[in-house]
C-alpha cells in the first residue's frame, strides 16, 4: 500500500533524450554521466552543461565568445574532445603537390618542385638557405667549416683556402655552361673543390678542361647562361672584360710564370680585338670567336 504524499521510488523512469539541434543526434543520461568534462573558459574548471564558454582549444566545436550562445550537448562534448585530441598540423611542414604546377612562361621542369633543400656537403655544416649567399663575400666561414670537418683548426690556413672560392665558382660556372647555378649547387661544388686543395693527393680541375668550355661554340652565341654572360648586352670592351676574367680564374693551379704569361697575352688580345673592330674588321662574331683563332685556342 502506497504512502500518501510520497513518490513511488519503484517506478522505472525512461531516460531523457537530449537532442543536438544542429545534427539531430541524441544522448542519454547514461552517456552524459560517462562523458568526460571539457576543460575550458577562463578558470580552467570543467564547463557546466548548458553554459556557453569561450573557444580556447584548437578544433573546438563549442560556442566562441563572438557567437550566439546555445546549450552544450553530449555530442558537442564528444566531438570537442575528439577534435582536441587531434594533433595540430605543423605550419612549417610543407609537402609539395603530387603534380607540381606548370607556371606559365616557365619551361617544363624548371623550378617546379617548389622547394630545394640544402643537401650534400653544405648540409653537414648547418647553413640556412638564406645564409648561403653571404658566403660569396665571406668565404673564410666556409673554409673554416671545411677544415673543421677535416679535424683542422688553423685560421691562417682557412684564410688561404678562402681565396680559392672565386676560382671554384668560376669553374662550376664554366663546367656547367652556366647551368645548375643555384647557391646550393655552386657552393657544394666549391666546398669539394676547396677540400681537395687541402687534402693530401687531392684532385684539382684541369686548365684545358675549363678552356674547352670557355672557348666552345656554345660560348660564342647566347644559347645558354655562359654564352649569355659572355655576349648578351655587352659591347666589345665588356666582352673582353668578362672573358678575360673567367680566363684568369681558370689559371689557378698553373705555375706563376704560366699564369702571368697567359694573362698578359689575353690583355693584348683584348686590345687587338677592339682595334680590329675599330678598323672595320668584323669577321668575328664575338671576342670568344676571336680567341679561338689565337694561341689561346690551343688549350682546348
């Protein structure tokens, strides 16, 4: 017999359903009881159900301070925790597209991978991409790293070795006909060039190999970066200056008498070439073409 005024506690109640107005999903009291609270707001305490809070976590699906308030549901709690447990993407991690875009005006395959990481010998020294360009004006830094990698700590030797950077850059430019000209490619070649100079029984670039490129038919016309450098937008005096500068850098490794003799001869040839043009002798396409018919040409 039931007592008046008291609630019959034996009556089984159906669990209430809470409906997510956005998705139509429902959650029971039991699910709510087992759901873990979401930490947020300004106090760091668990957010009470039904009370909006500022959005402070990556991937938060709850209301932000600038949006209209609405009751927080069980689905919100579950979704918010799942989003919060998802690792935040690293903004510095870049994956190039599977098919690189073909930029209008660029030939296919030219700079189409978007990024070019430092590799080779330079990677061992820890240079930044932006720092590579400073090595042309500060070659002793590179020389010091090269020697340190060989177990040598000698500032005087580093200063001497640093003087080989310009010939190394010129050699790389000539041997590739001006191609493969990124700072990384150029300075990796220079680092190997300089390391060989400081290594017992090391190897050096041969003078005649460099002359084969400087005086090749490709250097006469503007058909590649080397030909462009030697001939494009250059009057006769500029052609002489550019060619003789590369010729002078190529003489490294020859004895001082040979270097001086070839340098003096090249200066005379430059004057004669410009004098011939002044007298109407236009049988030559360029100064390089003129050099090929002189004794300089025998070194090819």
